[in-house]
């Protein structure tokens, strides 16, 4: 029989992907993903892992109470020119165990001599 897990928290995201559009090379771009815990248990984020070293995550370290809000902040270093799409894997006490966020955009080559 299917038992509903009541001891898990639930992420309700404002959005799970963000497009920076065109950004300047060498100027880090940051996006903050906001969420609300719509579950019945405190939401605990145990790890946030970016798909590459070029993305630095920050996140709500303390448990997010039911109805409370938290964030995952992803900063892309914009070192390499060209299009990018990176994932940030958020591990937490939710039913699926983790959720993936995506940041993307296009780094414009820095203009020199102007």
C-alpha cells in the first residue's frame, strides 16, 4: 500500500531555473532561488553541489520550519566566454531526496581597449 510520508518537507520554489541572458566576462553573476517549505516537517538542506567548480552555491543552513522560507544562491564566475548551462543539486529531507536547479546564460567576451 502507498503510505504518504508525513516526515518529509516539501520545497515550493518560486522558480527552479534562471536565465541570466547575456552577462559580461569576468563579472560573477548571482541568482537567488527562493523556496517555501509547504510540508509538515522542518526542511533541512544537507548539501548543495554545483555541476562545476565555476559555480559557487550558498544556502539556508538552519532548518526551515513549515511555512518558512529559505534560499539557494548560485554564483557563476563567468570566466569562460560562450553559452553555459549549469545545474545545482540540492540534497534535503524531501521525498525525492534531492532537487536540481538550473542556471544558464551567455558570457560575452570582454571588450578590450575601449
